[in-house]
């Protein structure tokens, strides 16, 4: 059987491989949750579909997944309206950096914005929500490794930023998100995010990706963002 190739050079039509990998990820999430004394139903799998075309996403939807993560507003706008028209309710998370001039489009097209990371974005989102009447759920991104090249509020500034989001901008922040440094052990970063969340009364923790989501579940993740372990390499 010949495998077709997508315009960007990736194999297309690998439905069997995608569904097999998805089943493996589900099994691993369940096992990690049970090992941590948690209910697997309390863990939300965010299938990271960034850079993948609708052809690769369809088998994941048909297998029952309804929560997806995208990095860019424009990319999401190009493929998700048709998928939503075809399949109905789908929960779309913005997991990449957000520019303030894209705030209204993000509020319009996403159900969750995980990357609230600075006062300018908080203000832009508040204005966009007031204008559109839509109120997506919001997570604050914390730069747990204090990496200068990475987005996110610094850990020492997180409490004050969360208070400002709530008290000044009137935003309902429901959780925190982090991306640990690639060259460090992830566990201290996951533990730190959990501490900040508990201190601020936040129930949701988006942490853990394809390489470390099981560890994240052990340390309290409620949302894990898994892309390559499902869709294959980018």
C-alpha cells in the first residue's frame, strides 16, 4: 500500500498509526493516574494538533477525543471551523504565545487560553471578552525556569499577577500552565507550579508533554499536552 505525502513532506493518511498511538497514550495516562492514586477521568488529554492538517486530526476525533491544542491563532482559524461544523462541539486550547493584537480572534475561536503571561495580554483579553461576550477559560503561563527566551510570568511575580488579573481586569483564571526547561529535570518545575496553584486556589494544572506527561500526572497535572506521541514526529 502506498502512503501519500502531505505538502510539508510528512506521511499522510497514517490513520492506523495515529489511532494505535492514541490508544497507547490513553493507557499510559490511566496507568500513571492509578499509580498516583488518582482517577484517570480527572486527567484531560489535550491532543496537540499544531502543524497537522485536518486529515491527521480526523481519526483522533473519530476515536472520541474532543480536546485539542493549537499554537497559533491563524492556523487554528484555518482548519477548526470546518472540523467543528463536521463533528460538533470540540474544546480548543491555545497553548502558544498570544500577541495582544490577536486577543479578539483568540477569544472568538478558542475555548481555553493557556498562555496568559503578562499584563498587556490580560488587559487585551479583558477588552476582547467584553466586546465579544465570550469568556474562554484562562490559564496563566508561569516561566518556572526563569528562561529569558521563554514566555510566562516569573514564579516570584505569579501571586501578584494572578491578583491583578482577577481584581483589576476581572478575569476568571482557572489554572496554571508551564513548560520546563528542556535541559533540566521536569519534576521540580511541576512541583513548583502545583505549589503556586494551591496557594492561589487554582484547581487546574496544565503540565507535561509527550516526554514527561506521566511524571506530570504524578505531581498533580489535570491537563497533559500530548502531540508527537499521538500524531508522530513533526
